[in-house]
C-alpha cells in the first residue's frame, strides 16, 4: 500500500522511537510532535496515526495509550523506509580485532563469528557453515562395542565424526584390518573426492570387497555428517532477557527451547547469495513469532558457505544489525583471502 511522505515519516518515527525505548513503550502523538514533527499539530499527527492503524501498520495496547508497530509495520519499514546505518570506526575495529589472529578451521571461524556478532548487536547470534568439501580425512578407526554395535570414528582436519552403528562384524581383528585399508585409501583425500562414485568404484579392491558392508556404512556416515547441522554455533542466548518482550519466563523458555533444537533452528540460518541480507519478521514457522531473524551468507575457502544471523525481538535495531552482519561477513572473507596469499 502506497504511503504519503508524511505517513512514511510518522511510521518511521514510531518504529525508531519504539526501538530506542528501553521498556518498549508505546509512542504518543505528543512525543512525535516534540521530537520529530514540531510543525504539525497533535491533532494532525493523531489523524495520521489512526490512518496507519487502519492500514494495519500500527496498533495500540490500551484505549488511551500511544501506538506500537505491528509485524506489517516492521515489514513496511524494512522494505521501503529503512536507511543504512554506518558503523563507527571503533565498532569496525572491534569486529576486525576478533579475527586478527589466524583462523584455525571452520569451527573456529563460526565460534568467533557468533561471539563477535552477539557482542556487537546485543542479540542472540547463530552462525552455521554448510558442507565443506575441503575437509580432509586424517584417520579412520573402528571399535567393537557389542555383538550388534560398533563405533566408527573418522578424524578430519576440521572435526571428529563418531557414530555407533552395525558393521556386520564385531571381530576386533577384522575391524582393525578394515580400518587400516580404509585409512590407506582415504587418508589425505578431500571429502568431495570420496563422494565421487567413479573414484569409489576404482578404489574398491578385491581385498576391500571382503568388507563391503563396513565400507558402505562408513561412507554413509561420512556423507551424512556433511549434511548434518553440527557446524553451528549460538552465542548470547540469555540476551533475550535484556528485552521486556521476554520478561515472561514462558516466552523466554520457549525461545531458548528453539535454540536447543537444531532441526528447528537450521531453517533460520539459511540465506541467499553472498552478502545478501535475508530478514524474517515474526518467525511463526519456527516458534519464534515474537522475534525477527536477520541473516547474511558468505563463502569461505571458496567452497563452503557460512551463514550468520541474529535473533532478537521484532522491536530490534534492524539497520545496526544488518551493518554488523555485513561487516563480519566481509571481515571473514578478507581474513581468509589474506591467509591464502600468505
């Protein structure tokens, strides 16, 4: 719905005033007149507020209270009215300093990113890295546990994969022999190569065919681990308590329960192309209907997509959060490129 310039100014003013408010107070016509629109009468501002409420962009909590934005109001603001907020030199330097030391691996990157974003925005942050084809296998071990259960341990340069499964044998000597063959074939190889069926067909020697069940199951475990959301880091879960919207213990517990469930949290942190911002206001499909989620993606090491996001109340400082996410993503890309040049 097209808004007049005056309505746009008033809607922006209501949202920005409400965001700055420590206690999420409703915004009155008098406050808008004093702080934003001194040339307009209170009556004119009230008429415009009534019109914006009828359009669905504002609402009021009590008959005599001021207005607060609705989900539709925030979406209108984000899509049409919001202005870029530049970070200060001090804020940028603080972000860069978090990545000043050498980035050791993907896990290190996502943990540093999550802590940095949460600290810079004062919101809960989530960082996730997608499947990494650069991960290199270093070791494979197979251990007997019971007659029907064995432990598979695969060590890569990025993480340790371990899973209990049934390999068809619990004989310790057979498991060690199979593990030795697998290690000889795959140690030093990238996961992308291991997933290549033609490569796998070439390396399945007569000796390895004796352990076909073991071979197939170990590769299934490796492939499944690359699709699972294990490379995920969440920082600042308790920061939601800083906002009056979550003063209710039930609301806070509901939000935290979502963070504990990777199946529900993963859809939040999937974004579009590189450095493209994605915003979800009122994430009803995740159980975070009182929250908004902002995410940005970037590529690391040329192949792995990293997605970073913040979760906060709908009444969040969107321009600030967006600027922080972009700065972190750009800093990570620059840091990775600089390491590659060295």
